[in-house]
C-alpha cells in the first residue's frame, strides 16, 4: 500500500499574529498506523520542505505517546523535513491519500488547485480519500466527475462549530468546517466534542477531531484488508 499524506504549508492564524500549521497528533497517529500496516508513506505539502507545525499541538496537554514517538523518530522527522511539493505529485503513484488537519489547511489546501485536482483524481480512479478534523474543509471546492460538490449527498464529519468555539477561533478561521460541509450538501453528523467520531461513505472517510485520527487511519487501512 502506497500512502500519500498531504500537509499544510500555511503558518499564520488569520490576523491574530499567532502561528498555526498541521496538528501533530493528526500526523503521528496515522503515520504509525500506516507504518504498522506495512505501507510505503510519502509526505507532501504545497511548498515542499518542512511544513509548519501548529505549536499548540506540541504543548504537554496535547502530546500523546505517538506524538512523542514521532518527535524521537529520526526517520520520521527527516521525512517531515523534506516533504515533496504537491504540484509534483501524481495520483497514479499512490493507492490512497490522507489529509491531517490543524487550522492551516483552511487557508491553503482548501483553495489549492493542485490539492483539489488531486482529490478529484483519486476519486475518479476509485481510490479512497481520508481527511481528519479541519482537513475535511479542503473538500469545499472538490467536485465529482459530473461537476457536483463531492460531499453532496455523502455522509461526512469534521471539526464541529462547538469545538471551534471552544478553542476561541470561530471568528478567526476563513470558514467553519461544519457549516461548509452542510452548505455543500454533505450529510453532516458528529459525535461528542473531542471524542473519536469517524464517518465512511464509499471512497470518502472523514474524522471529526484530533482524537479521531487513529480511527480514521484504521478505517482507511481497512479498505485494503477486506
């Protein structure tokens, strides 16, 4: 199994002067799930090189056994430091794609033409796509081969309005993931705030929040082991 993981290159949290990026748990948990499944993993980002880590995601209260393992893993950190540019990626080289969240993707990947085309090409090739937390927001401009919103009529989840409110960023983010998925015709559902909640509908797998990362990856791996 060849897995592409697409990370954000955006590091500014709106006009707050604070930093953002990708959320470490949402990379680390899937990374090791894929490793343990014997997958070959490639990391990509719009700008290539080392993508920005949301500093909050590495604060003690958000660290996990897997984030600490990733930070101490020389191979993993070297791979992270040298992500390939998203515009050099071909869907044909991979079996699936996984998008970790963090707030960064709402600014860059959600509007990135290469990311949009990449997801569309995976779906057209009958290959599964998985996204967790804020990353389902990158589906906002993704279309089906018939030109309809990809999420229209599909069961989806993603970071909830109440979770965004809890972290105080409702008025900072460019859009709210829950509202956007619903606006695009998605059949949106959610679990309790901060609990693991994952929805699978055909080729599309979405997870609600950082806690959902491992379960989202497990469901994606399950597509190849049935």
